[in-house]
C-alpha cells in the first residue's frame, strides 16, 4: 500500500441523543448524509482514475457513510469489525451520564486502562486496528478507509509507524467526514499529505 485515504464517518444520531459513541450502533443524521455526499464528490476528485479499495468499519454510521461514497465513486465497499471505534463495553448504548457513573478508576499506564466494564484498553484497540490494516497492505496501492475518531488516530499511528510511547502522547483531530491523506513521498518517507481536511463540507 502506497496511499491511505482515511475518512471519519458523518455526523451520527448518538451525538444528538447524548449517547456514548464507541460500539453504540448509531445511524447518520441528515447532516451526516449530506457530509458523506460532499465527501464522495471530493474523493472522486482526489482519486481521479486510480482504483482503490474501499473498506469500512461495520458499525452502521460508518457503513452508511461508505455506501454513499460507493454510490458516488463506483467503488465496492467492504466492511470489517477491525476498523470499529474503541469498544466501550457496557457503556455502549448508554447516555453519557450513565457511562460516567460506570466509569472505572484510571490506571497506569493509561494505554492499558479499561474505562468501562467489558471495554477495550487503548492498547487493545490499537493492536486490533494495526493488525487489520497490516492484513490489507498487499491488496492495492490505494486504500480508502472509513472509520471513527479514535480508531482513525490508531490508523495514523500505524501509517507513521509510531511506537507505543506515542500512543498516549501524540494525537490527531478527526472531524466528521474529514479527509486525511497519507502517502509515501519520493524519499520513501511516510507522509501526512492532508490532515482532517473539511474544506469540502462548507456547503453542508
């Protein structure tokens, strides 16, 4: 793989209903659908005539985003649990207030903290995302990945080959339907060509 286009899903209804994110299986709002459509148009321009894999988290908000992108780009989407957001265990489907009440005490190192019963740690999520991305590296030179905020951060860490020390000290802002374009430059260096670009969403 020489190029990874990373896209966070569009605005979803768990946010308007004050529910937790994570593995809460929420759906795109009307705004999220407009964001996905605008992103599909931008992606068509970015890819040009290049073929690409289109792979998405299997949570509904990501699947719905990927389906809209597929309609506009002609790519065929695939869905995989490996690209899901951070698993929030028993907090999934709960309100933010309910989740706060079940939050477990912070432990160190923080990459191993499990914030809710039956949740993942940051290390576990990162290994999951990294393992899946490594498994598809030989399938195509360009991959378009539809995922979530925290899983997207893990994906950027993977691309830049940042080790464990960076997982709790280096982060990235990923807004809804933002485009992050990760490439390899002429010197073979892994590069962030575009980060959290939302310029295509100005009309949404």
